C-alpha cells in the first residue's frame, strides 16, 4: 500500500492545529534544517528533483540557487496560493487541513534562501483556507516558531486569475495592477519591491519538510500518495473510475489549460515529461474526467468564457483573441456557426501562441486547439445540423 505523505492528516478533524501536526512529526524537518547550512538545504532539494507543482515544473532547488550570493539586502519568499485554475483544488485542501505543513516548509525554504520575511498570497475566494491558514500562522507565532528569524504576511488576492502568474502576483502584492512583467529580470534577481524573490507553489513547499527529514534519495523516485509513474488510466481507476454513464470520452490531466486527451490516449505516466511527450502537460495536476454524456463544444465554450473574462488585457493578442474565440465558440454551440469558424479558431490560437508577456494565452491555446482537433466531428455536427440535442458539460474533477 502506498504511504500517504501530504494527505496523511486529512482524516483528522483537528489536522489544522499545531498540536495535531506535531503529533505526526510536524516541525521535525525544520528542527533538522536549523542544523544545516543554507546551501546544504538547497543542494538536498536539488538532489530530490523536486519540481514546481504549480504548473511550470521548474526544479525547485535550482530556482532557490538563483538568488545572488553577494546580495546584502532583503530576500523574500512568496507562496503562490492563488489557485485560480479551473479544475484545480489541491492547494485548497493543504491550506484547510494541514496548514502547518506549509509553514514548516516555508521555515526551511526561508533558511535556504536567507529570507527573513515571507508572503502567502491566497486566492480571494478561498475564505475557509484563509481562515485556517491565518489561524495556523497565529499558532506558530505563539509557539515561537515564527517571529525570531522569519515573519509571514498572509495576503488575500482580489479574485484575478492572472495573479496566479508569478510576476502578476508580485505586482498585486506590491499594491499595483496585477499585470505580468517581461522577463528577464526574473523574480529571483529582481522581484517583490525590487528585491530577490523566490515564488513557490503551496504543494511544492509542503514537500520540503519530508525531503529534509528523509533525504533526497527517498523523495527522488516520486513515491508519495501515488508515484508519478502511475498512468492516467490507473489514477482514474484508483479514484473510483468514470462516473456518469461509465464510458470515458476525454481527460484533462492538469487543470483547464492542459490539452485534452481522448479515451485511447490515457496510458501515459503522470510525471511532467510523460504528459509533455503525450502532447499535454501536468500543469496544476487537477484531473478533469469527462464521460460520453459531456458535450465537448459546450465544455470548450465554458473554458473560453473563463479565459475571455480573466485576461488582464495588457497584451493585444490575448485581449482580443480570447474574447473573439469565446464569441465564436458560443455561436457554434447555439447552432449558428459557420464552417470556417473551426479553422479560424485554430488559426487565431496558433498565431497568438508565444507572442504575449506571460503564459496566460499559451495556456488558453491548449484547450482551444486540442478540443477542436481531437473532437472535430462534434463541432462539425453542430455547424452542419444546428445545436440539436446536446448534454450539458459537467466535467467532474478527480483527486490527484
């Protein structure tokens, strides 16, 4: 049986409290890290091959090492808890059910990058996660874990999806409009308030205490909850299989930005490289499973509406194309589409990819292109025959 790591405390009613966390070995990673040199902590995380779990999959230890060694001013640690990607919910449960795991990891990460002030940027709609985490921070101060070496500021966002992008998040944290910035310079060189800043995802940092406690060699094979070597098909089976009529149509493996896979394409491993080789991505690892009752054109319209609404408007290709594609997908769904609409969507999506400041539009392109290319017959049926009879799209997320 696979050992539970991040979810080991989820079944406890008091899992969010300091007492419960310490009963299961909490903060022993921090105690060990306090005896290690900062460079030694970073090296251990590098050897563990911990990759960013917010979507990009960048090596965490390498990111930490980018902080200039000769910098004498403040260094900031920023935790991205915005989690606005549709179909994503993993960070929410960590913040609600095991918030001290994040604080434990932050203490270790802060020591590694020589940081004395950290920020946790929580999605504005996450009311209960905010309350739970803020209470855990208060407990940590009262217990003397915080305040003597590291201070944590809990900052609530205002509900903008674009602030999940690290430079947009930093702009918002500084009190500015949450617009992404051109890179370089990267945040590790010049980030929050002009100082070197490390931005990490909640789940990424929650792994750090276990790496320090058990060593890089233990973590490197990926044995946690389920090995990342598990296939997408096996993961769906472990989660109870396909609901609805039980017949699988498509799977989105990494939040709404990930290109969709057809039912015959899911024998692929759930690691970053395995999914990339299959033409999709791990992304935020929120798996969306669709059975045969789901209308793919309607699912695309719902996703297109989201991206059109959430575009910050800074870059012309993103601002104009997301709105245009949403209108076309809505027109197709209503039975008033034209035959050339499908090729127009594909052409606009492909031309705009890679032309914007941040990766928002590149993420939107994933569903625009893959939904049409892999399920084109469904779209053509609507253009040819009108809307006719269609099921409502109700994709159901499956726990990672």
